[in-house]
C-alpha cells in the first residue's frame, strides 16, 4: 500500500526546519489538511506522493519565511501606487498585453522566480542570489514535460523570468492547485472545492507586491489575472487601480482553451478525453460570460473595455490608450521596447497552435446557436464573431 501524506507532520516539519511558527493566517492549517486529503485520495503512486510531499514542504516553508520577512522588515509600509491590471477570458490576448507592458523600463511585473521563491525580499538579496537560476531549471523541467504547451503559450521560454498570473500568488495560500510551476505532480488542476476568500487572496497578493517592491527602485506595477469574478475585492484592495478588460468571441475562447488545457494535461497525466474537456471549458466560458453580463462592477469607471480584435490589430496603440486611461504616458523608450518585443517574439515560434470549433460541434453544440446565445455579450462589448475554421 502506498504511503499517505500526513498534514500534521508536514506542518510540524516546516515549522521545525524554518524555526518560524506563524503562517499569517490561523485558517491555513485546516485548509492545508483539505489539500492533503485530496492528494491522498486521487490514487497517486509512490513517486507521485513523494513529489506532492516535496511541493507541500516547499510551499509551507516559503509561506513561513515570507511571513517572517514582514515581521523583520517594514515591508507592510510599502505603498502600491495605481497598479495597472489586465484581465479577460483565457486565450483573449491578456498575456501578450501583459508582456508588452512588462518591457516598459518604468514598469514592474511579477516574475516567476520571485513568486516561486519569495523570501528573502529580492531588494535585499545579493548579486549571487540563486533563485533565478533555480526557477530557470524548474521551467526547463516543465517545458520538457509539456512541450506542446509552448505552441499555445510561447511565453514559457522566458523561464524563471516569465510572467505569472496574479492567481499564482495564491499557491502559498492553498486555495488553488495548478499543476504547473508548483504542483509538478501527476494530477489535474484543482480550482474548486478548496475554501476561497477573495479578500484574503488579494491581501496575500498585495503582500507579495510589497515584498518584491521593498528596497528597490520605485516603478509602477503591471499585472495580469482572471479578476472578473472578484472585482469588488480587487478594488477594495487597490482602490486606485485600473483594469483593462479584453473581450473575445466566446466560441473561440471555449475552443482554444480546451485545446490548450489538453496539451498541458497530456504532459502531466497523459492523453485526455477531448469531449469531456470541451464540455467543461464551454461551461466555464458560459459561467464567466454570464458573470460579466450581470456584475454591476463591470461598468466601474476604473475599467477600460477593448475588443480582442482591436488589440490584435494594433497592440501598441491599445497599450498607449490604456496608459492614457490610467493617467500615465507611454514613453518613446517604452514604445520602442514593446515594438522590439513584437518583432522578436513571434507567437508561432514553437510551431502553429491549432485548434478548431469542431471541438464544440463534436459534443453536440450548434455554432449558430452558440453565436446567438452570446450575441448580447458581443453587442455590449463590440465583439465580432471570429471566422477561423
């Protein structure tokens, strides 16, 4: 019989190794126990259990050291001034928008090496800080295991300097279990079932920004995440923030995200049932679009809405417009860096990513009916039906 993970023993080991006892949240041990219950129940073999144990230890010790940093240094006094967020459905251009803003020399973006290894604050680390090299090695391992993912998400070639979504800061809160970067375990993602608390999640997000800003040259933050379901908590945490929301044809979103996740999971757990995946991602897209259409926060004046096709037609001009919306100016230096990025980073540099809306017709959906279903959304946000097949 395969050995089981023990939540109590893992918590004790992390405390003993770090010499720290404060997780910064009295509810974390209970939540961690649910994570262990899940891991013990999904049929991992001995190697899988061992890998999961290593990840759990990594996250627990990092969390303890991160909280201890805030007690040692005045990190909590850091002011996060007018952060600029990007959001949208998966596969709607948000990562490219974020990547362009990240090369602005006056901006600061989250980097995987920081979020994966957050302690000590980078501003206090020396020139020989090993964390970038460690994160690069981590991402080489991830890319080797999931080579198909580079076709749909070529940004992974940035390795440890890559651009994590805001949700990645929640890995240390045990509210999501995404099987890349941290959970290099043969398992599917867990994005539901664990206790959520959006206000607490944004608190740890802000704490991470403060950690990475501390004792460094002041720059404005440019960030990306899937914030549509948590707009109230986002703006409660960052009342002076702005948000660019890219909107794409939901039919293309559902088909593209299905194929991308199939490519990711193929490298983690092996071939998956495309029909099952297509049904799941279509329903997730429907739920997200329904939220967008009903949330009163969607019309908040701090939010700028742009159709995906307008962004793809002229990405730098959309960036310029968003900067103006935020009361900032796109400098010539920043614009040159963005145009250089576009010229040097073709989206198909690892091969063409192929997907088809046939994924949806294969599960019994009628494309005309889907387009009619999403017509009110398209009309509201100026989204055209995309013809790709």
